[in-house]
């Protein structure tokens, strides 16, 4: 069960914000913000509790506004190229950012550019833990 559903269930049970925060080991402000979002929304808490976890979280989190910006669309189309360029000798983020700035009228700041590039690089190289079974060859 998601933490959001736990917060909502405890809130329905009449538990206070401090109690919910303590029992779930999260900040009181986090509990307050979820309860505020739910009470201001169109759906009741009971209806939200019947939602699947991903659907519930999608309704409460509207997403990062920077990914809805038209500047991001321009950058997103070029992230693969920038990532390949970074692998070349003598190319660094500053050079790539300067090239990016020349191609657009409203560029991201250097730090925001680096953040989006880093997110792209992490998403393009996923990792996974594999567990291996030991075989007993004596049988």
C-alpha cells in the first residue's frame, strides 16, 4: 500500500497530523500537504482510496512544471546528441550548454540544463540487481 493511502486511511480514522507523521516516519508538513490536496480536490477520500496506487498518485502529483515548459521540448529533442557529445574527448557540459544557448532564444540556466542532462543520462542507463541461484552438481 502506498504511503498516500496510509495517510488517507489514518486521517479518516481521526488520527492527528503529528500521530500520522510519527507512525509513518515522515514529516508533518508532508502529511499536511497531502491532506490539503485531498480536501481541495473534487474526489472524496473514500473514492481516492479505491483508486490503484499509480492512479491515486497521478491525481495528487501534477508533475514537475519544468517538464511541461516549451523550452524542455526543445531540449528533449537534443538530449541524446548532447549525451553522445559528452563522451568525446575535450567536450564538457559547459561547452554543450553554450552550444545549446546559441540554438534557442530562451535557454535554461546552466544548472537547470545540467539537471535535465543528468536525469536523461540516468534514465538511459538503468541498472538492476540479479540474483543467481547456486547449482548443486553432485545430484
